[in-house]
């Protein structure tokens, strides 16, 4: 069934740092022994908003007005107070045990990471756990804007329900447009530039420790932030 392919397609897409199109994702699936033709992969990727970065410029030129209907943030990154707007996203780190996925939330005023979580699976539990950690740390008011891309983790009914229950406002980037979440993209570039990613971590636990030290002991406390 097509739905059974979704987590594998998303894993391959995010593992490529969002650079693989349908053809290369299909090849990655074949390497795992999962047979799916390019057209099937393309349909699933399109329905999930998984657009390779190299295609984003072309997609933006042809974007429909309706694509921006839920983009409440609309690239307004100049927030004047803390806990008015957060951005969230997911990235990955390679280990010899397999991928370790990292979900984070960043406050647009302080430009600090207010919540994060890691997991061996890229699913809604990961982003909800990261959200929980941010809420416990910051205790934000109702009306907080939470902006993410349109990955299935963020568009799931359960995740949207978590935001609604807390009185938060959900905002999405346009499909295939990383510039709508540019602050998070910048953070992950910094993370991957400053962590020792020229080698694989031996274990996921080792990678988690490196992430903890980078975020909590360096990025949030010592590294200069611009707003």
C-alpha cells in the first residue's frame, strides 16, 4: 500500500538533507529492498510537500496563491518579544547505529533553541516531544505562533491537536520553499558546520551528547545571536 511507503520515503528524503528528488529517493528505497517506481514516489512526495531544494526556485515562480494560505508568519522574522513566534524543523545526524533525527524549536526573538528532542524515528512523536520540552522550559502564552514546513509530522492531526489544545497558532511554509523557514535552515547549517560531522558517531547516545553540548553549553549560552 502507498501509505506504507511514506515513512521510508520521508526517511530517504530528509537523510539527503532535502536534496533528493523522486528518482534518487526511489533508488534509495531499492537499496533497502523496497520496490517502488519513480512515479509512485513522485506522487507521494508531492502529496506530502517533499520538494527537493534544487527545485525550489522553479516551484516558487509557479506557486499558487492558495499555497500561502496557512503561512501566517510570512517570513516576518523580526519579532520584538520572546515567546511570540517559534520556528520548528527536523534534521539528522549519521551514526554507526543508523540515523539520529533531531527536532528543534527556535524562538524568533532570542534566536535560541527553546526545545529539542532526538529519536531513531522521524515521526510525530519526535516533534511533539520537542514541543513539550519547549513548553516546559518557556511556559509560553496562548496565541504563540508555531511555524514549520509541511512535513507529515507537522500536518498530522495529532500534532495540530496538540497546538490547538495549548491555544497556539499553526503556520506552515509554502511547499518546497525553505526560505519561509530560513532561520531554522540557518541554525542547522551552523550545527552541521560546528559539530564533528566529518566522521560518523559510534552510537546515537554519543551523537545526542554532542547535540546537548552544542545547544545547551554553547549555542544558547556563548554563541552570539542576531535578531
